[in-house]
């Protein structure tokens, strides 16, 4: 599958909200929650097939959400979105990339580990619907982080 990754734009919000409804693992935020956020989208044939949402807190980049439609998984989309986030964060002088992930989401955990992230802690009962622990994962970022 051929796809491109580009920065999130305001005009992407309808497609992003629709995609979020297809992926039960991501937070189901409102349009207002997504407005003004930084992130990236992956597109194939003029259709958004994945997105990432990030927040910079001082010098730490928090990956708040990442989603890829089912038919585009295991094709490098998630890793490409992570790479875009890491490069963006490095350009913003972030020194770390951090996230929480459902402890049962083995596919996402495998992706994050393949990118160089490590499990750094546990947040009991962090998620609801259903209630579940969150693994805390993170990694150090160097100048213009270039994971492949």
C-alpha cells in the first residue's frame, strides 16, 4: 500500500473523527478536543487511513493518540506516523517521547517497542470502558531522531 504522511490540518477533522469511530482502542474525543491539536495524518488514495495526535509539554512530547484503519495495519503506517512525531518533537527540542497504552493492546506495544520505546511503568485502572491498566512507555529523543 502506498501512503504519505503529512501534518494534520483543520480540514482533516471530519475524516479524523470518522476514523476514530472505527478504531475502538483510541480515545473518542469530540471535534472540540481535536481542534488546535498537533499531529499527523497518513493518506492513501486521498483517504485518511491513520493519524497521530501529540502534545508538547516543556521538553516532553506526549503521544496522545494514534490510530490506523484495520485494512492498513501491518503495512508501516503506524511506524511512519511515529517517525513523523519523533522528528517533529526533535525539531521542537523535545528530549523524550512518552505515551500510555492499554496493557492488553499487544499490537501497539509491539509497534512501540520496535520503534525503540521501553516500558517504564504501570498506571493501574487508568482506562475505563473497560477498566484496564495502562503501560507507560517512553524513549529519549536525540536531535532529529531518525528511527527507521
